[in-house]
């Protein structure tokens, strides 16, 4: 098996087209007469190898596999496909055109790469100091496109301080209601333990409101708070009876 | 004024971007007697090569710029604290090739030629200022279209886009790929 001899490193290819061009170069295949059957099976073998190595296969490789198989199946059809003029349609034509076009740009990219390497050895003057005050704006301004403006606008917006919104919940219990509630919670002797008051609270918010209500009632001189000794339980005494 | 050559030399020396005839005209207040940039550049370049200077004036991006010669790359690079030559990936170069010939071109069109997803590469080229967003296409979804920038011309040492190497004719590619029909038949 050919694919066993040539271990192809998939990541050295720019994509499925690059991989197919490699097969064509390696086997010196006539690009207008690609042996679809061989290419397809070798291509599928590589995808299988990738799977067995647990590599994630890019979608474009799967797409090409499907394309190759479709071409192969079309070529197996006994009835040839004809176009409007009665000319025979080669199912490979579209793929071949795609390969040739891609090859063109690959060639150009090599030229560009050489230019890049050559030019990057030739240095020029760095950015000059910006002239702050100038009468001649035409000399000072570079051409700015609409998309440049949009870009700078986005950058400016990104630099803005972030204001995160958060929800405010309306208090479920009002302070007045709680005050009334406390006043009605006293036993016959007019005494209420602080501990019991808090243990009746459902949540933290209610505890806080109870505490605020307590403070307010003290201010209004309706209750008084006592503690016999340090760390002893706190007792709330009712001062007046309405 | 007889010192045009020296004035042009000073302007070229001080300019961080390629100097154009348009700028020269502005500097000379659009006088009819403003110097011709190209002829002065030729004189200067002749002088530099005769006297064996380490600099040369190049025709870039529709203008002229003084650049050091490649022989002095090692030293200038050290001065600029730029020890390693930066590289463009194969993907970036392929994408640039396609954009430079087909601009303005949308992402889907670049991708259909390369056969792979190009989002990352395009982003990279945009941040390197080698390409820019030119506008929108009228095809479905109105995708953004990309074009090369002035920086692209400068970096690749091109005066204008038409200076790019010609796209190889299909037949030329085929000549480099000898058709070995017998071998193909053997495969079948």
C-alpha cells in the first residue's frame, strides 16, 4: 500500500487542496487526468490515520473527502453526463479548476515570500515626530477611510469604563410593618428575647430590617433593650402600652 | 533654484513615508517650477552608486524612499533591536496573494480558493496593516471585502499593484508538471 510507505504529516498542509496538489506532484500525475479512485482511497486513509491518532479533523478535509467520493461515484455511472452542447462532462473538471487556481496563488505566495525576505533586509527611516502645529494640513494628514474611523471609534468605546448593571430587589418587608410586628410579638410581661426575634426571620434581609426596626423603636422610646451580663441573652422590654 | 537635488535629498532623508511628487508640489506651494522628483532621484541614485553609498532610493507605493542596502541588514537590525527577521506564515502569504490579485474580495471568496477557513489569517493580516476593509460586497449577506494597503506595497517593495508578478498561465503550470500517462495508467 502506497499510503503505508508515505507517512503524510497532515499539519504541514494548508488544507485539502494543498494535500491533493502534493499527491499530484509526488506521483507526477497529469492534473487533467487525476486517477480519482487512487487519490480518494489514499485521501480517506489519511483521514482514518488522523482519527486513529485522535486528531481533530478540520471540516474542510471531510468536505473534500465527500467531494472526492461524489466524483468517484459519478465516474462509475455507466451513462456519461452530457452538457447542453452534447459535450461529455468530466466530473473532475470543477475540482481540477479549483486545484489549478489554488496552485497559481501558491506560486505567487512563494514570490511574495521572497520579496518579503529581501525587502525586510532593507531598512528605512522610522516614524518621524508628528508636527503638532501646521498650516498645511494636506501634508500632515494621511488618508483615512470610513472603516478606519469605525475602527478608532470601536477602540475608543472599548476603552470606556465598564458599567455593569445589577438588579435591585425591592424589600419584601417594609420597616413600618416590621416595627408593628415587633410591637405585637411581646408576651404578657412585655418582654421579647432578641434571639427569638431573629430566629423568626426568614432571610438575611428580614434580619437586617428587624434590627433596623428595633433601633428605630428604641429611638422612638417605645422599647428598651437589656442585657444582664456580658454574652447573656438580650431582652427587649416594652416601654409603653398603647 | 539650483539646489533641487539637495532639497530632495533632505526631504527623502527626513520623510518616514515614501515621498511623492504631490508632496513636493505642496512643499513648493504648487509653483510651476517645483522640481521633478523622479529625475532628481535618478541623479541621487547615480551619485550613491558611484560613490559606493550604503543607501539607495527605492520606488515604492507611488513614491520614493531611502532604504539601506541589504549588506548592512545585520548592523541596522541590531540598532533597531530587531534581532530576528519576522516571518509571514504560508497561510498568510497565500491569503495575501489572493487578495492582492482579486481585490476587493470577500472572505467566502478567499476561502473558496484556498479551500480552508480564513478568519484567523484575515484578522492577523488586518492587525499587521497589510490588508484593510474596503467596504461591503453586494452578494448575499453583504460580506466585508478586503484589499491590500499602502503598507503592503511598501513592505513588499512594490511601486504599484501592477508591479506584482503576472499570474502564471494555466499552461505554464502544466509544463512544470509532466504528464506521465503511462504511470497514471499503471495506477488505475
